[in-house]
C-alpha cells in the first residue's frame, strides 16, 4: 500500500519516480546528507524559498543550478533549528507535480510549517518551491537559523 494520492490518470513510471523522490528526499533531509539530497535535482534546477533570501542575504529567494543548490543545502543543514521537524502525512501528485505539507501542529507538538511543491521531469526535481506558514515565518524572523 502506498501513501500516494494521485489526481487523474498518470503514467505509472512517473508516479513511482515521484514516490521515490518523496521518500529519498526525506531520508536525505533526516540524515543531513547533502549529496543524496542534491542528486535528486536536475542540473538546471531552481529552488525558491524565503530561506534562500534569509541565509544568503540575496535580493530574491531563488537558487538556480545544482552547484549553487549544493552550497545552499550545506548552509541549511549546518543551521537547521530543532523546531524543523519532518512530520507529514502523505503527498499529492499527478505524476509531474509533487506536493505535501509539514503541518504546524503534530502529535508531538509544534514544528515549522511549510508546503513543499516540486515539479518533476525525467525522475529529477526541476523546480522546488517552499511556502512558509505563520509559525515557520515567525522563527525565520527570530533568526532561528543561526550558527
């Protein structure tokens, strides 16, 4: 049994690739394995998140390309606060777009709240957008991603 929920008919191979990314991305995040995380992305990927702007002190919140992504992920993993947990309850996909929520309220208490949206092509993440909830934004404003 899978925790995958799909909207409409999609290619079975694409659905399996999306499910693989969902699980492997979580394992890499939990292990803080930079190379395993970056290997899931296309060479010309784009990641968009308020955290990019915060940590890199950039004007925009975009990291473009796998090499720049690797450097960003190293910083994120080195600075991740304890409130950045990984509780989630499944995902939604059409075989091209993968999305899930990290809800603020979990069975174990509060965690940083996000919605992750990934666009997948050829078994790799092409675009990744992270939408922050009020609790996560509050922690970002408090600079919880300090060294």
